[in-house]
C-alpha cells in the first residue's frame, strides 16, 4: 500500500485547538512556530520558527523541476502594518555543492538568493504565504500541521489537559554540526509528546535532499525509528501531490542538552550509510527557555480575596450557611440549615423557602444565576423524593417525567440543563442510575453483570457522556471499592483504568463535553503505585495523567485528593486534599488546591502565603465550585470558636478571584 505524505506525518496532525476561535486574527506569536502546509499541495510545506526580538527563520521544503528534492531557507523579521503583524523573509536562499556524510566540505556549499516570502496568519491555525521563488510567484493558503510544545500565544493560558510541557521541551529549535555549516536540522517537540524533525542536507552528488521523521523520547534519547525522504513531485504549477513518493531513508537517534548534543544515523540507502555528528544549537525559540520551567500560578493570574459575610451566631447557636455553588456573575447558592439560599453580588443572603427540606449535598446554580437545582430530603412515609428546580418566576418546581417513585440528583451538566442521579421504586432495596433530559425525561442507565450499583455524578452538555462510579465487593475490605465508571451514548458502562493498568477511583466531575474526566485515587489501596492517592484526569485519546501532590502532602487516607469542579474547557481543576496541620500530630484538615496543566498542582495555602492575601485561619477549607472560565473560585469551610467545644463552629465562604495578567 502506498503511504501518503500525511500518513507518514500522522503524529504531527494535531490541528486546530478547541479554543482557537478565541485567539485574535492578524497576529504573530511564538505559537506560530510550527510546520505549515497548503492542503492542496500535500508533500511540500514550510517550517517556521519565531525567535526573540521579532526575528524568524523559515524552511521551505519542496522539489525542483525534475522531481528531485529542493529546500530553501531564510531569516526575517516580524513587522506590522495597518492589517496587523506579519513575517517578512526578504531573501530565501537555495544551496548546492555539499556532499552528504564524511566528505562534506562547508567551503563547497554555494548559497544563492532564490526568492522571498511574506507570512500572514488568520488566528492561530490558518494563514497565507505570498512568495516569489525561482520564478514561481503565488499566494497560497496555509494550515497548521503541528503544535510545538510550550510555545505561547496559541495555547490556552492554563495549558491543554493531557499535554504537559516537559523540561526538555526547550530543546526545540534548529541544530547543526559546526563542521557542517550549510546543512542542519530543525527539531520541534510537539504538544502531543512526540518530536518532529526535518534534516536539510544533500545527496552524494551535491544535490539538495531533505529527510523527515516523527520520534519519541526513550531513555533520554530522541529516537526516530522511521526517517523518510520524498521524490517524484515537481516545483510550482507542475506540482501534483499524487506524484509524491515516499522512500524509507533509515533511522536516527539524538541526545541533546540545551545547547549541544550528538546525533547518529543509520540509512537503509547505501549512498548515505551510517554516521554521527556533534551538534550545536542554531536557534532558540521565543519565550521557550531550556530547560523549561513551569510558571507559577501567580505568574499567570492576579488574585483577590473576597470574604462573604456569614453571621457568626454563638458556639451554642450556630448559623449554618454552607456555600455550595457559584454562577458566572458571582451569585452563590448555599444551604441554610435544610433550606436553600442565594446571595447576589453585593447583596445579602436570600432564603428560597418554598422548597421544604432539601439534601444539602446537591445544591447547584446555573451559570447565568437564574436557576437553582436541589433534591428533596428523604422523608419516610411522606411524598417521595424528587429533584427540584427554582426560578424567580416559578419558585420551586418538582421535575416531571420521572420513572422512579423516589429520585435524587447527584450531578448535572455544566449548563445545568441535564441531570443525573439515582432512583428506586417503593419496595426496592437497590437504587438505579438515571439521566434526565427535557426531551426524554428520566431514563434508566444501563448496567452490566459486572457493573452494578452505579452512581452517575456528571454529564456532558449534549447528554452523550456520563461519569460516576460503581461498587464492587473485594475480599478483605469491609466495604465495596468504588471504580470510575463511564457511559458513552446509550452503550454499556465501562470501568476506567490508568496507564499502569490500575482501576481508577471515583470519577467525580468532567468538563462541558466530558472529554476531560477527573477523579481521585485508585479503586483499591495500592501504596506501591507511583501516584497513589493522587487526583487524576482521564481522556479517551490521551490516557490518564495524575495531578501531583500538595507541598504539605496529602496524608495516607482512602481518598487524600478529591477534585470537585472544572472549567468549561477542562484546563483548570479545583479540589481538596487531606493533610495533617503543621505543628500538630493528629489534626486532620481539608485544604483546597488548584491545578492547571501549565503550573501543576498549587494549594490555596501557597497563594495566601506568597501574596499575603486572605488568611489560612480555617479548620477546614474546601474548593467547592468555580465559574465557567475559572475567574472565581468558591471556597467554603469553617473554623472552631477558640473557647468552644467541638460543635462550636463558624462557617466561612470566600470568593477567590483570578484575573489574567
């Protein structure tokens, strides 16, 4: 079967970001460092590197008029005009005379001007190049073929879940052997963890040749098991992507520090043979240090601390207001005793008192602040439980189209339009999982012989993905172990495993489309696990990534890390961890954490100490909820009255504000 150019570049195909529409047009950022191509001319393209001080380097890999390979390179600047920023390459050079391998003579390399090019970008994933090369003058559209690890400007501030920036990401750039001036390679670590390489060189006759491959990190080396070259296509108007033939060139291994390294190669073509080079850095990408150092969360955001007034009462007569959920405008929904209350920004607490008693664990507010969800408290012998919705116009209403006599919702979609929970009929002992949509009402979710007693906790906005947990009895345990469980469409549920093959613990939340699922720990105690007890994210196409540990350490309890909420795009996760308070030997407390892919796990305690905002005077602090964008995080908890007994607690609530720098 003939392998196409794009099939060979398959690992590069990490195109438009889900958030690409948020980025401005007519820009040039470090994030435009990438491979680019015209989709109608697959088999030729451009590799662009944006450097510091508004400089740029470009490589044009193409063909000559006879179907042989040709490449051009040039340096230029980022400029601006009335239409925006653009990259101007005033001169592209073509070379000849170099010979591959040990016979290479840098003095024999002839560089000749061959054209010029101007690049403009329409956002982050598309643009145009106007070029005049070897008599061929044209404007051609460009599409992104790769995303370079760690580059800024075209990547969300928080990073992309499942795409960590490794310390070696700063190795990206152009490299060459100082004794081989006139040839070299550009290597980019990609956002998906692979490495892209284009080596611009010559054949044994002094003709230009270029080789490319996609590699991976292996024991400190970058390994390219399959390096290819192309042949057959012609330059300019005569170009036909169907003429591009791929040839197996061989393999390469590269060992790099930040500024020097070694490269070895083994070609399957006799005219290239085997060899090695000592290489040095030629270019350093803009805003990408080597080694890469994670930014601090306080480098990315300005923080504010707004205490929400809660009447203290007395140690003997506690005022119980527990903040549960926050809307995008800052409206808070809370339990007030066994009732529900809300607080609009700048206002006082308002009791929504027509609901009867409610379950305090299920209170959720919609992003627009206009709807509140709850479930009736269990009242044996009275009206069966049902989920409730509050609006200003209709006050409290019971959900309709229910198939169970009694139901409680356990979670909802990010937009709060879809509910999931458990229900049972009179006389039943075991509850069953369900989903509720306006179109279908309440529908029972399937279980299997091996997945029973499931509890759904979160659902995507389109109702197609549901996550939660199910239980399984295990010998030696006094209670069932809880396993992360996922439903897709109307199919049977599946148990989620991490990349070590271990079953994951409770899946507690997901983002708006449920492509990013988060939960805590593993299903069973596994102290030998390298990330035992940590919170995790699971993605169908990227596997499982653990979020790390808090600086003061989550202690060895069943679930030391419990995530509670995500932003719409899944790029920020909040949650809580269990710790022993400093200076004590047995005071177990809950503390709040914030995680982004860019920064790793950061505790609210760290932010308080670093910035001197707020305080850490909490017996328990929990991050319960945040806005869709993550610009406000609702902290809730309590502290003990200094002279009170263990029941003398005072509730606290804080809105932690995050403003991008």
